[in-house]
C-alpha cells in the first residue's frame, strides 16, 4: 500500500503532467510547470524522509537527501550539457550557411522525387543532429521549394515521421536515445545494427503511402535565392558544415575511445568549430568578432526547453526515490507477463499522447539493468524502448518535439494530422516492430 505522503507526491506529479500536456489550453509554458512540479515533489519528500530512508540515522538524513539530489542532478546535468552543446553547434552551422548543402541536395521539379529526397535527408540528418533541429531546417527549406500550402503540409507531416524515425536508431538523434545512451543501457553499435532497419521501415512505408497524394511536377524549377548569411566563402561554409556534422558523428567514437561522458565529446567539437569559425572570420572584412557572434548564438539557445528537461528528470527522480517506479514496473510485468513487445508497444502509443522524455525517464527508473536477458545492456527491452518512444511520437502531432515545432511553423491542426497522417504513422510503427521481431529471430 502507498503511504499518504507518497500518494500526495504522485498526485502532484500527475497534476503537473496534465498541465504540461494541456499547455496549448493553459497557455503556461511547460518549463515553468516542470520546475514547480520538481521542487514541489522534493519538498513533499522532505516532509517525511525517514519513511523512505529507514537505514539512515535521523541526524544525517537531511545531508543524505542533499547527496541524493546532487547524484540525480549529476545524471541530468550530463544530458543537459550534451543538448546545449549540440544545439550550439547546429546554430553555428546554420548561421553560417552550412545547411545550404541540404537545400541544393533536395531541389527538384518532381513532387514525388522531392518527397523521397525530403524523407531520406530528414531521416539521416536527424540521426546526426536531432529531430527537433532537423525539422526546423527542413521546414525552412520546404517553404521556399513548395509554394502550395496543401502540398507543403504533406511534406511537413513526412518530416515529422522521418525525423522521429531517424532519431530512434542513433544514440544522439533524439533526447530519449541520448538519455538511454548516457545511462549506458544501449550502446552505439547496438542501436545502429539492430534498430536501423526497423526505423528505416517505419519511415519508408509512410512515405510510400503518402507519395500517392502527390502527382506531377512543380510549375517551374524552384531556384532558391542565395541568402548571404555571412561573408564566408562557399568552401568555408562547407568546411563548417562538415566539421559540425562530422563532429557530432565523432562524439560516440570519442566516448568509446576515452570512456569520458558524451558531453565532453560535444564540448570538444564545439571548441574546435568555434576556433575554426574565428579563424575564418579573421580573414573577412567584418568589424565584429566571431566571439561576439557565438555569444549571440548562445543567447538563442532555447533555455526553456533545457529547464523543462531539468524539471522533468528531477521530478521523475523523486518517483524513483519513493519506490513508485519500481512498483509500476512490477505491475506492468505482471499484467503482460514480461512481454517486452507489449509493454514497449504501449509505451510507444502513450508517447504520442504525452511527452516521451518523462516516459523514458520513468522506465529507466522502473526497470533495473540486468547482467543478461531482455533487461541487459542492448537487450530487447531497452532497444525496443528507444524505438517505440521515438517512432511512437509520430502518431499524433503533439507526440514529439519535432511534431510540436512543425505544428507551430506550418499551423498544422491536431484534427488534420489525426485524420490524414495518424493511421499512416501507426502502420509504419507496427511494421518497424514486426521487422525488429523477425530480425531478432533470424540474426540475433
């Protein structure tokens, strides 16, 4: 039985979660709610800490809880610093015209050919960058390539699906996979070899279905104006692009070679890219310094998103401390007899309704890592969790960070997406799970 204090903590968490899910109605930033929920849950825990730490002497229990908070903050901090570093790298590349390469690559008159180019570029770019940033870049490019809003909505919906699918098979492609990777329950080699094909299938099948909504060619060649975002030459912009993207690809290799936390690799890449851009800038005729420009870029980083992740991760840590997550994990195992496919399939569907970050954070607290079996590192459970939590968010427009940002940029309504796209994304989601199941039987 749950104690009254534990019920109060859970009730506060659920109330905060509902406010986050209803952000569009409450008009209150979800980061503010997450921070209030975090502090409120820890404050309630302090109302009766002896019940949760009976082995700790009464005189030192406050000091013990301070250490517990610092431990959880350290775990969350690694993820947050990684995200901030990655977001800054992408801003540097984008502000210096590095993504002109993407624009020139997908440009074509054929509507269906453009759809497939958008799908694959988004899929692989999302795996290297992240699904949120990739979605923004692709929508900005599509606005200049596709003049018809009705047709552009189809491309935009595919961007959401492809970005989420691409982020699922990469350790740095989605916040949830970053969390699992930093936690050590999945490895770079494991997700690349076993999740890649299911993720690809979850993108290809929706793209195949959606291509039949587009016919013919655009009226004329869509030539984009060359926006001069800086005085760097094309060669310099290409170098910035490949340094940024290549550096992000190098981060998992750096972790494997040095065994340092992933955020250290991100800081290395950021330092190299920052230095190179300063050298390039030194040879231009601009008056301001690159240091000032990067400082401006740092001010553009979406700190509200960082604060949201901090609040969510630390609030979930309270549920872990009071034993609620362990109890939930045991309940799911009993209800579904430990069937990893059913459990993760449900988690994937839930991730389309509510944010997948707290879902994954909760699962990491609910299920301990085992030395072998489904719960082992790179076991079926953790790999399926990476796939389902990422790809499942495509089923509703509000189910992922990529969906939310595209919804805002293109003014896509919840009803339009649910009517036109949800069933397509669901078919791709199930097909990917089926491919993973067959893959495990045959190859692993």
